[in-house]
């Protein structure tokens, strides 16, 4: 299935926390969007890989994405190496996204920065014809996304651009809450984590408000780029 945007996260819920507003906005604009989880998040303190997968699929349905795949790389131990790159390349070549959204370039969780570089490298190598991959017994054609944008996660990073997601703030909350095992639940007997407190979703809102203020809207999501962006004219920047 040819898609417009592929959102990649190393853990289930990375995408929902950081760029689900942007995803849903573009789906509403008629774009096809898909999600790729690199791992099952099996090292997470709360829940289990099986439960997080169920939650991830529920969140995908809420957002209206075309599909969600999970590569099952080893959480916490994956490397930026040929095997991991090829697994991502196969998905990129299968769905041929124009844009890839991926993890923050650096963050509190060491997996995030490593996944950012792994994904960016895979996007580049996916365009090399001498790297051969196949799907369903057929050779895949080389494909390189036109742009790779990194969403911002736990730590503050000054964005290179922001997207107005005010209209989708409530739906973003619904997508996050689909991961019930990970976030605030007063009846949970699971250990507390940095993201399980009642105030965590307030922090997500506060960050979106900071990004929104700079462009005169209530809520926005921020992204960084590795290369500068090109626009057709100055009015694209308003």
C-alpha cells in the first residue's frame, strides 16, 4: 500500500505521545499515514509486550492509520547495523512514504536517539539500488523518502518547525489513553514510572502550548530536521 507518511517509533506509544496530532491532522487532509514500531517495548516497567501490542493496535484504530506494523527488534539492545536497517528498509520500500517521522535526535531514554539515527540511515540506504530486498518473493524497488523529520519527546529541543494540532488535541489524548497500562491509573498496582503520574498528560499539553504560542495557536507539535527545508514561496511559512 502506497502511503504518504510513515511514523516510526522505537517503542509503542512514542508516536502517540509525540506526533499523533500531526498524524490525525494529515489523515483529515486526505493523506494516508501508517505507523511502524521498531520494538514491542518489552523492557517497559509496566504491562507486557503482549498487552502493549493490543494497546498499540487500539491506538492505531483511534487515529485512523492505514496500518501499524511491529518489527520486534530487541528493546534496549537493538543496534544500528545491517540487519536492523534492512528490516526498516523493507517496510519503507513496501509502502513508499514521501515523509518519515521518527524519534527525537536525543532524549532521556537512550533508545530514542539511537532509533533516530538508525531510522535516518535506513531511509538513506533504502534509496540505494545495490541494497537488495524482497517481499513476498518479489524484488523490491529502491525508494528514498523525500524528507525525514524528528519529533520531540521527553526533553525540550528547540523545534525547526511546528504543526498546529489544536483541533486534534482531544483525539490525541484518546490515542495516548489507549495505552492504559503505561499511564495514570489510580487503581493500578504496577510500579510508578516517570510517565505514570497524574500530571504527565498535563506536561504533554504544556509542551504543546509552548510550541503553539510561537505561531499564535493553542496547541502544536514540534519537529527538527537534519537538513534545511525548501518551500515554494514565503507564504508557505506563514
